[in-house]
C-alpha cells in the first residue's frame, strides 16, 4: 500500500513540475508502465511466487549452549548429561516389556508412576596422539538397584559406558555392534528391541560412505530348562564374534550386522552331560529419507540361538533337556516406523514392532506350567515430540502392546507417557 | 483387530505426509541443508548411541552440511532471475559478499570435522544460520521457517 501512495505522490510532483505537454505525456506513459510492473509483482506476491518482508526483521536464532569443558594443552574434557522425568500411566501395573506384561488372570488395574531414574551423567575426553585420537567415555544413569516409592525413591547409580577409543580400536563396555543401527525415535523402549550393552574389543574402519566394525564381545549363554526357567550356566569359553557394515548414501542409512556365538554348558547344576552348539544371527536395519525431512525406518532380525540379543532376554538361546543336551531355537524381530516433522520443533513417529521365537513343541510338552514361556510380543506406538528450545524435549507417546505365552494366554497393555527432558 | 487398524493408520500416515516438489533451486538447497541439520539435532535424543558414537555421527553430519553448503554456493549462480532476480539485481554486491561468507563457513565446518572438534560444531552451525538469515534480511527476503 505504501508503494501506491509513493507513486501517487511521485505523479503529483511530476505534474507540478512538468511544463511541457509532450513531456507530461511521456511521464504518464512511464508511470503507467511502473504501475503495470507493480501490479505484476504484487500478483506474484499474492500467488506466493515471491515473498517480501516489509519489516525486514531478522528472525532471532537461539545460540547453542555448549557442554562444560576443561581444556589443557592437548586434552579436552567435557561433562554432560540429561535430566529426565517420565510420567507413565498404564492399564497394568506390570512393566512394559516382552517378558513382563501380565497375562490371563493377573492383576489388571491401572497404575501410574513418576520416574527420574533415566537421568544420566557422562564425562568424556579427547586427546591427540601418534596413534590417532584417544577418546574416553564414562557414562552412568540411575537405573541400578531401585528403591521403593514410599519415601525417598532412591535409584542406584549404574554403569552404562566405560571405554576407550584409540584410532580404530575400542576397548571397554559399550553398545554391541549387533544393535539396530537406525532405531525408531520412541519414548518407550520397543518391546522387540535388539539391544545389548557389554564389554567388548572392537576394530572400526570409517570411510565417507562405508563403515566396518568387527568385535569380540562378552558371551553369556541363556537356556530354558524343564522347570521353565532361563539359566545362565557361566560356562562360556569363546567370545561372541560380530561384524557390521554400514552404508551412508544420500537417501539414508543401511546397516547389516552378523553374529556367531558358541553356546555351552559344562555339566551345569544337575546335568550329567556336557553340551554345546553354534548360534548365529543377522540384523538388517535401514533409514530411508522421505522428502527433505521425514524418514521411514525398519529393522529385521533373524537368528538361531540369538537369545538375549532380542527383547531384553525374553527368549532363551535354546533349551536344555534333562540330560543336559542343548538345542538352539530361532528368534526373530521386525519393526517399521515413519517419522514425520510437523515443524522445526514438532515431530511424530508411528511404529509397529514385533518379536517372537519358535519354542520346541516336543520340549514344551515336558513343561507343566508354560505361562512364563514367551512366544511373541507386538506393539504399536504413536508419539508427538516437541523441542521448544535446543537440547530439550517434551513428548507424549501412546503404546498398545500384546504378549502371547506358550500356555496360550495373552496379555494386553495400554500405556501412555509424558516425558520432560533436558540435555546439559 | 487393533493390529490391523494400526497397519491401516500407518499406511494412511505414510500416504499423505511427504513434502516435495515444485521448489525452486534455492528453496530446494535450503530445505536440503535444513533437513540435515534437523536430523543432526534430533540425533541428540538417540538413547541407543554412546556419546562417542554420537560424536562420530555429528562429524559425518558436519561433512554433509559442509558439502551441501558448497554446492549451494556453487549453484547459486544458476539461480534463475525469476527466483532471486528481484532481490539480487539491486544488491548483487551484498549477495556475493554473503555467498563468500557462506563458502568460508563451509570450509570452517569441514576443518572442525577434520580436527574432530565436535564441541565447536554447534557454534559454527549457529553462525551459519546467522549468515543465511542475515542475507535474507539484507536483501529484504522473508525469513521463512523450515516449513
């Protein structure tokens, strides 16, 4: 509008000063052209072909907050962590995981909890050396030994990571390379999670598009007995051997991990025989970008004797019969999710997850109570995550889950969470 | 039953949410860079990775951003008059100046990635955004939000 007034004023001035009729005519033509051009541009603005900001005001950008750092001549030490509070409301009092959702006649009254035990603190260092960078990390959270909710809600400090990385080698406790590389962005831990954190020795080769890792990791045999219990014989003699390849194309990320493990029991407990077997597994995961911002993520895992690597030990690597003979069983897990960005601050993920195992039918017949032997679990998640300021997260998530056990009983659970989180 | 309903809802969700198309070159490159930055920032919420793994990811994102900015600066000369002409024609000098600042920032980000100075990355990205917003302000272009 201001531009119109300016032009009218200009025309007025021109009229006053013009003495020659021809000159006035020429000037009028020019004004006509200018008005025509202005009208054209305003039409384009109206059609949003071009955008003009009258205020010319710069959008305020939030300056990032940096971690606390101490720097010597060569070493950089950083301290950080997060404060997290989860408000959880569930249709059952039992924990939401693949081996605990209550089935059949179990308690089915709703239960509400607050929990801050997922808060974390970490310290890391970085020092250059002739062998490459030396990096270390120690990280803890408060999900160790849990106290009661009656008075002080104590939560024990728990070691998460403690490892050193020198050039291409990593030694210490950290995440297994068999873990899903492109996890879903969920507030609840997926029931079918392929996730293990354990001591390891790892060699990594990093390139622009491809990464490779090979590692020797902590072995731990888990076997189902005729008492319907999962035992850990502690007779492991060979580390789990793993390899992983990751590919980072412009359209996303793909990772494949393979594993071989030696399952062994050496006359454990009352077993008269020694027995062993070779287990293996494959985990394929991917993230595919959709448009500029959204992505689809999926993973598929299959293996024989996978056991504790899937769904937090809900399924054993195999079973051991009365004489001590081991027979491994297949375990599988799949997930599919879509993450959509509503705006720079708001995003959602919707996901379906599934995990299951094939227990031996003949062996199951020898077990009287099968209500604690898991067959499968599946869940659907939907959430809305908001990042109002950098390093913060406020999120809500709803999950509906079902657990099926070998007795044929099923347990359904609905749960909703509100999370407040700040990374410092 | 609810499982089938979930699948149906997921498919519906998939079907209508992609943002593509009809962007001009400038917008296309801007969205590309913004997309990388959003993925980078959301990685902080990835509870499955250790801090050192996240550092590795941040370095990879830094290279991607640096590369994308270099392409953006290089191709900016190909932006059509229809796209930017109205803004740039009278402020070509200013535009070129901001473009050079952008290219320098891309080099700085790459240097940080080469030296693995992860702690300096956030500040550089902040400076990068300021160059973009500053250029828009100089040329009288509205600072659009991501979407």
